C-alpha cells in the first residue's frame, strides 16, 4: 500500500460515489473528444453498475479514505476476458482494465498504484496471463502510469474523420 486508502471490492452503496467519479472521468474524455463521448445517463448507469457487481467475471475495486469522513476517491473496473483463436491469433485469457480513475483532489498519493496492485492480485488469483488496458492518446498521465507499471504498447488504433 502506497496511499492512506483502503482498497476493497465495491458494494451497491458505492454506486453514487462511483457515478460521481465516472462523471469526472467522462468529462475529461468529452473535452478531448466531444464527437465521441456523451454525458452519462444516471438512470441507465445505476442499473448497469449493480449488474456489473453481480458479474462474477468482473471486479470493481474502490479506494476509500480511512481517516475522517469515509469517502470513495478512486475506482478500477477489470474484467476476466477470453478471446478465441482466430486466424493467426492465439486464444487468450487476460484481465481487461476498462476504467481506472482517481479524483483530481486525491492524485499523486499512490492511489492509482494501489488500485493497480489490487487488480493485478485479482488477475493472478484467477490464473490470468496478463492485464491489458486501452489508453486514449491524449491521456499522457495514464500512459505514464501504465509505462511505470511495465505495460507495453501492443498496437495502435487509428481513426480518420471523414
């Protein structure tokens, strides 16, 4: 543990806190790519979050402040993912990190590192061969975090607007 937070599995009562953090995350993406990202729809998201918690192949981890008023200040969602062999590609089973976000007010405290450490332990406990993540090109801080953790660039996904 690098931070002063407790890392634990999310529970239904965390829905509002995670939704607030996810809104912050989405706003960053909307500013960078308004043509691709829309505002969250809370009524849809709440149901989706509860369903995600019931999914045995997915872990939602939260970073919660220990001192004072307990507050969720970060979260990570990782999914046990299998891809079949197809053409030249071999079948694989890995952990796919779909979201990782720490509140702006709580950054530079090691919270993202603690969340990644917990995700890695979860993946190892399931016998997964790797962790993978997609990072938007504009998100240099996230790229630096994953570089520090030993993630390697496997491919580039390009887009050309018409």
